[in-house]
């Protein structure tokens, strides 16, 4: 369950734009887009060119961090 601080930051939306998530995480939009392209961040397609980041993924990134996500993906790739 989300804590009060995350709920206050995120509001009641179900998805977020890449620019918003980058700002939440304190990383550049390009850094986040690279992590998305590498499969470290889950997104959903919204139209032909846009993607959105689901709330559950934003919460995971805020609690674990983008570096942890990248490390987890590398470990999974080594197991396969």
C-alpha cells in the first residue's frame, strides 16, 4: 500500500507522462527513455508514438529507484 507522501505526490491518476516521471525521479527525460528502451521501466502504449508509465511502476521506481530496476533486469538476463 502506498504511503501518504507518495499519494500526495502522485495524486489519483493511473498513468503519468515520461516527463513527469523523470521529474519525480530526479533524472533527465533522456535517462528515463533509455531505461524504458532497455526494458527497465514498464510502460503502456498510448497512441502511435506516446507511452505512459502506470502508477504501480512509478511507485516501484520511487521506492526502489531506477538503478535497482536496471540491476534487477541485468540479473534476470544472466539467468536466462
